[in-house]
C-alpha cells in the first residue's frame, strides 16, 4: 500500500509541472554546460602553453584542522574542517625560478616526486601533473539537469494530452 501512495504523490507532482519549471531546468543545464566548456577550454589552453617542465619533491605536508560553527535546524552545531597543504621543493632551471610551491587540499605525501609543467614565456603560469586533467563535476551536473528537463518535458506533454482528452 505504501508504494501506491508514493506513486500517487509522484503523479500529483507531475500534474503540477509548469512550462516555466521546465525552462528553469534547461537554463540551469545550459549554464552548467557552458561553465564546464569554459573550464575545459581554460584547462586546455594551459596545457597547450605549458610546454617546459621542471621536477620537484614534496618536502613535507601540513594538516590543519579548524573548528567552526554553523546553524542546522535552528541549532548551533560545531564542525571541523581539515586542510592538507603539501610543500614542494622545486629543482629550478634558467627560466622557472620558483624554488617552492604550496598546494592546499592536496593528496600528495612527503617524498612524492612531482612534475611541474610551465609556460616558458611566462613561468608564473604552471600546473602540476594531474591538476589540469582534474575531474570536473560541471559537465555531469549539466547532463543530469538536461536529462531531468527532458523527462519533465515528456511528462508535461503526456499530462497535457491527458487533460485535453479528459475535456473532450
């Protein structure tokens, strides 16, 4: 009996879908996909520009835990936020002169060898191996919203036809 009530609630929700709900979902989808495309192009441009490389080694890591407060369900709740910073000593060359790099929220551990790719024309532009290809959730979210919007469109049209057939 519980499943029947869930389906009936879902069906009632479907009946309430309006065209502006669908438009909003498609707009969010378009924004997420646009942002992911821009992010991808920026990352790709950085990869194309950074043709030189130097090497480094993680000298040490620092774990910092910060205690903060937030409100949850009207109550003040304490929580912890932990960040790990990796400090990398770089074997500099004639162009890349930055001898140390710090990376927050890094999974690198002490002694790890790192490749630093940099732009020989502008050594301030660089990235570590694995950073430029980092997973980006924006395309996944954009596709998810696109699928939801498509499903809502189909349900909206089915509901509209049912209403038209009901009145005739």
